[in-house]
C-alpha cells in the first residue's frame, strides 16, 4: 500500500505545482486542465480503495 500512497502524494504535488506555477492563461483551458487533473486524482483514490478492499478480502 505504501507505493500507492507515494504515487498519490506525487499526483497531489503535481496538481498543486500546476495551480501555483504552470497555470494556462486561457481560463477555459485552465479549467479543463484542472478538471482532468482532479479526475485523475479521484480515479486514483478509487483505484486505491479497490486495491485495499481486494487485499482485505483475501
């Protein structure tokens, strides 16, 4: 489970770094990029939960 948390921490750091340093000037594209990054984060949370439940089932 530890590698999953490390990857999740890297994804969160990338999301924060994008919002502070690498913003796109166009508001629409910035919103699209934020939605895509947030979707990846929530998808990874779902994957971690699925992996944890699968481990607990064994």
